[in-house]
C-alpha cells in the first residue's frame, strides 16, 4: 500500500493506492475521476494508518479488494493537520492525456458533454 497527497485544481486529497502513482491502474483511476494534471507527494503509509485508524482500515480493505485507488481524505485542512510537511516524499508531477485505457488495454478518448448542458461545468462521461 502507498499513500499520496495529490494537489490538483481543487483542494488537496489524500489517497491510498495499491501500486505506485505511476502505475497504469492508478493513472487510469485518476483519469476516471477527472484528475488529469497534478502534483503528488508520497507520505509514509504507517503514519497515515496511525493518524486515520479505522477509516484507513476501511479504505485499505477496499483497495485490497480490487480498487486501484481510494480517496481517504478530501479536506485539505485536516490532511495538513494530520501529516506534517516533513513527512512528505518527493514530488511527482504528471499531466495525463485526456484518454482512458479500456480493459483490453486500448486507449479511448473521454467524451465530454458541453458545459452549457451542465450548468457551466465540464464533466467526463464514460461508456
């Protein structure tokens, strides 16, 4: 298990992943949730486990059960309260193409609905 704080276009999120942030499964999951451009910093999993307790245990079971990645915390203030900056590892800067790998490993474009249909928001729609 690995834990990362991801800085994207909104607040930082703390995620738990089965593999490295650079693995295909994790990157596909980040694409799926619309996180295409981000900076991620790994944090020690033992520290995360200690700080989040039962909440971490539930997320770990979900990741072990087959999910490539799960969000543990999406409240930036709480993340920074629980995890000191001195614990953050090196930064991974990634900008993902606007495509998703299908189970047979082909890349397909993400269909985006026009923002006028969504009240000014752009949301990815997946087959």
